[in-house]
C-alpha cells in the first residue's frame, strides 16, 4: 500500500486513506514515546569506540553465526581456530612485505 509521507496517511487501492493505528510506525513519533533512559543508552552506544578486544569478539561471533547457518555441526572452537589461522597468516604476509623478498 502506498504511504503518503507528508500526511502520514496510508491509502489502500480503491479506498479512502486511513491513519496509522500505532505511533511507533513513524520515526518522529517514536522519539516522543522513547523513554529518556533508552535515549541516553543509545547516545552512549553511538559515541562508543570499540576496543580491539571487543572488535575481535564481535568478529568471531559474526563468523560463527553466519557459518553455523550452513553447518550446524560447526562449533565456536572451530571458528576460533579458523580466525586465529587467518590472523597468523596475515601477520606472516605483513612481515614478509616489510622485510622484502628473501
């Protein structure tokens, strides 16, 4: 159903427009409903700079979640070994680029 952004009305084909029943559908309206504490937490999250440890944990969790969809026998330990192997391989490549060819 097409929505008119200006009026906030939704128009069904062949019928008259009707208003959204929930104020939460509209982002602007949601700002008025959102509790102050939640707003504070969202603002803190926006300003947060991830540490290397947090980034590593997130990377492993993301890799496990995506790989586990394809292979349910996969464990977090398998993902940890694969990530560690990739990191070690990348470190060897970086070191060889710095020292040049042997």
